[in-house]
């Protein structure tokens, strides 16, 4: 009898101890939500229209990005990161909400809040609602460049996503300096103009004359002001988006005469469907080779200017001793054509337009290179998991956390992007890039062997030897669209 009494006492003590530990764990978790002093910060830095192929930490050695390169050497550099829509508005709405554009039918210059409703949390809103100071500086959701930058206005922002927001007003194409229009100006006689065109301004004055200089300054101020509590700081630079405006000094390393423009291949467009010819080309832009060289040189100068501002923000993080407890994410909303196939700007589903640089630096994680496919919608669950926040099971991104410990892990076996109102599609695998125009392929398709034809010169979609490959991709696309559209957006919360 005494033996059983002793056992009962031991069980009661053990149960009480376990309950106490569980209670302490719950209390600690609740305390962490109310007073999250030990959590990692998140510094999210995003460039505008920055193609991966223009970053020297990737494959371009002509453009100099020492600050981004330094971050790449300290974090995880993803070589196969892709946007979900190669246009500013829908891309940003997608990665901030965690949903694919075809799930929310967000294809325009909006925040996406209109389509996800008030109940669903954006990436930054999740952090705000869990005790983080959350702020944006300049362009995170869509802003018209140059219009909203000239006005200093919010664009199509989402107020629910932030505790505070700060806009960075700049002169853009009206900046004092040496200006030139290289698009739609074959004789070189037209004056420069604003809007979404390739106007170049070698500007007078220093970094702080322009929006990105002001953005860096404000971001540094906020880091210093909020260093004692956890923060989610989103810093949006607008370069190298057109107009190509930067202080004159940044143009010095890029004399246009020394610029190599992409190879011109005779008959390059012959096997590309009409819908696959980009909306801005050297042909409709009436650009000669000198203007092409000037455009590339000005793009590089804009990238270098933006990179210098990134350096200021990262240096402040280190100076304040926050680099050891801050996750840093650097990326772009989509890529940019620099004359490949005589294409310019974004919108197309070719590699230069949809692939983006992506670097994630996490305290305590070793630097490395990851070749797994990653999508911008993966940033939301990755950041949330890294700081221990629960997020909706319905968002469509996949956490990349496992790759940060083991870069050999593959989170995705392909990337999925869309364009042209969600009616043109890209499936990108290690071997293939498959592009289809319309769900029934009625406007054509493209298939490229990315191992043997990485610059995408030979469309194999109509070649009889690759018929089964095309059939397989059409099936995969149907399944992917069905999966993407199966979501909770029609539910009432």
C-alpha cells in the first residue's frame, strides 16, 4: 500500500512540475507577444526594377555593387529566385500578401488589399500585430515612378500594414543636370520627359537631392530611434527604375563607349509568339546602338547609386550593434531587360525580366549559396518562421528556413510567374523554361532548354522532338493554376 501511495505522490509531483513548466512556457510566450524584447528584427530592403544579372555578386562584373556584394558574402544568396509578376504593382501585392496574383486576381497598380479583404494580414501587418514597430520608407506597395516620387505621395499603400510610413520626395527627371532621352528619340533632338520612359539625368548635387538618398537617411534615423524594441523596417529604393537619375559621380565608372550590349541574333523574333515580343523594344523605341549603350550605362549608374544607399543603411545597422539580432532581406520586385532580344524594361516572362536577386542574412547562419528555386511570396513565411510568429495556413508561399541551414535542400522544384493580366504563364525548372500565352495556349508558347540555351534564343515549343515535353508542361500548368486558385479568399472571416 505504501508503495502505491509513494507512486501516486511521485506522479502528482511530476504532473505538477510538468504543468508548471507548461504554464511557464505559455506565460513566457504571452510575455514575448506583449513585450517582445528578445526577438530578431527584420530589415527588408527592396530595389525597383533590379535584374539579378546587373548585380556583381551574381554574374555581372561590369556593374559595381560592393554593398550588396558584401551582404551576399555574409548571407544566403539565392541563384534561382523569381518574382510572381514582372510589373511593380502586382508583384508587390503578391509578396506582401503571400498569395499568387491568380489567387487574388491582383494584376494592376493596387495594394491588393481590395482583393484579400480586411481580415487577412499582410506580411508586415503580421509583425505589427505581434508587437513589432513596423514602418515603411518609400516604395513597398506600389508607387508611380516618377509621379508619386515627384509628389511625395503614398501611391497605393496599405495603411493597415504599418505603424508609420514615410515618403521620399525627389525631383526625378526634373533634377538639375545633364539630361538625355534615349527612347523614342531617334534623331536625339527631343527634350527629356517624365513618365515610364528611358530618360537619363546626370544630376547635379549629392545623394540627398534624390529620393533614394532621403530614403537611406530616414531608414538610418529609424534604426537608431527604434533599436531598443523589435522592428520590421521596410526600405524601398526606387532606382534603377526609369528615369535613370543619379548624381553625376555615379556615371563616371560607366562610359557608354565601353558598354557591351547584348548580342543581336538575326531572326531572333521569328520563333517568338506575338504576345512574347516585349512592350518596349529597340524597334518601337527607335533606339540606335549608341542609345542602347547609353541606356545600359545609365542603368548601371542608377544601380551603383542605389547600392551606395543600401550601404548606408547596413552600416548604420552595424554601428548600432544590431547586425547580430537583425534578419536582413534584400531583393527586387522583378527584373529588367537591358537589350536582350532587343527587349527593354520588364513585363516579359523571359529570364532577365522575371529573375531577381535575393539575399537573406540571418544572425548565426553561415553564408552560402542556394540553388533551390525560390519565389518572392516565400519571404512572408520565411521571415515569420525565423522570429517564431504563426501565420495563416492559407498563404501560398513556402518557408525557406531549411535552406538557411542546408543550402542543398530544395524547397521548390520550379518557379511560377505570370504576366499580361494573369493570362500568360511561366514554369521554370532547372532544365526548362516553358511560357504559355492563354490557358488554352491559343496565343502560342515557348520552350527553352536552359542548360544548353540559357539566353533563350531557340524556341523548341513547335519542334516535334519536344512535343511530349510541351504536353507535360501544359498538364503541370493546369494543375498549378487549379492549386493556386484553391484558396480561402471566398471565405468570410
